[in-house]
């Protein structure tokens, strides 16, 4: 009898212990996780996580903004559950999760773009991909060398960070690996790029388009003040204004803007948790409306059913 009681007590202890461990795990509606994201996605990630927490008050996100490679590294070493990036994992990065027997996931949620911005005093608001490539090859160094250039001053290329997704996206586009001889200035954020360009007519800034694409956000109007968004053409010899495209929503979605790029959410989550809940909300639920509102192109548009009735 005593042996049976001891066995029963041990079993109940184990059962309730497992239950307590299970309750410690987050789920799609509650818990706290760390989210890493490239700083160029700050407006996007902030609005998405805030909206999700508004639906689920017990869901909390610690958001850490880092250059893209650092954000990915945080996810790989379990300092963050998910990461917002512009690329998928490289084979060696995938190998880190494989060694841990973590399947993980990669979800494309939107099409974004790198916006080129210039000072309002600079009217050289059109550029070709060929000219951009020559800029990064060091063959063009002055505004006067651009077609229709109206000023003679060295072009300063301005990025938020030397490891940012903005710089990586442009370099990958042109297969450039060495920028040591270029006139590049880096700040600490996309907002500081905007402030630098606003004060320097010779600067050409590169920012994530979601910083200036939300027409309903007062901050967008403030950040866009005294700036021009450059139109980009992938034609070698464009002949009309319509050959150039700015990173507007439709031109991102219709693949007309040359400096477009995907937005992914990388996850290392091994159970149905808060990270998966956020990803499902963003990719397959009303979160796509927030992406649309921000001026980006959602991968899966939000379905809105309209019933028409005869009166």
C-alpha cells in the first residue's frame, strides 16, 4: 500500500511538473519574445507588433533593431525568436539550425524597396540603374556626370550602417564587393540619413521606403519635408519621364521599381508559439492591411468580401 502511494505521489509530481513547464511556454495569444529586425524596417515592425499586442494584451514583444546580419545572428544564437530581413538564410546559417535539429521557417510577407532621397535644393531627381552601377564602381563621382545634372559637387552616398540591408541590397544588385574607395558616409539610423540629406544638397541617401510611404502617418510628412524621392529607370537610355519609377506601392507590386526587395520573417520557433502567431497574423490575416497602409506590397493581400444587394 505504501509503495502504491509513493508511486502515485511521484506520478502526480511529474504530471503537475510537466504541466507547469508547459504553461511557461508562450502561445499565439500570450507570452514574451524578442524580435530582431533591420533598422530600415522600424516603422513596419513597430506597427505590426503594436497591432498584434492590441488584439492580444498578454502578447509582448521586445524589439531589437540591428543591422541585418546582426539581426540574423541574434535569431541563430537564440537571442531572438524571429527576425525581419531582406534575405533568406545562407547555407552555413541554415546549418546552425540543422545542427540543433530546429526546422525553423522562412515567410515572405511583403515587397519593399530602397528609396533614394536627395535634398530639395537638388533637382537631379532622375537616375538610371546604369548610372547607379557606375557610381558604385567609382566611375561616376560628381553630380555633373549624371544625365541632366544641374550642380557640380562630389556625390556623397549616405547609408544608415555599413552592415545594413539598404547597403547590402544595393551592393548585391550590382554585384559590388569593395566600397573602400567610394565616398560613402554612414549614420546610425534611417532617420539620421534623412536628417543628413536634408542638410546636405550634395548627398544621395538610401533608406527603407516604409520610413516615408505611410501617407496617413504625421511622422511621414515630417520626415519627407525638404526632400525629393529619386525616380529610377532600368532602361539604359530612357527618353521620357514615364521610364522612371519611384518606390510607390503599385510600382513595387508590379515589379516596375528596380530597387525593390523582399521582406522575410525568419523563425527558429520549435513549438506553436507567439512568433508563429505574429507571422500568421502578418502573412495571412489583417496584418497585410497594415503592410498595405505602410505603402508596401503584401505577399498575400487581405481578402475583403463585399456583398451587393439589390434595393
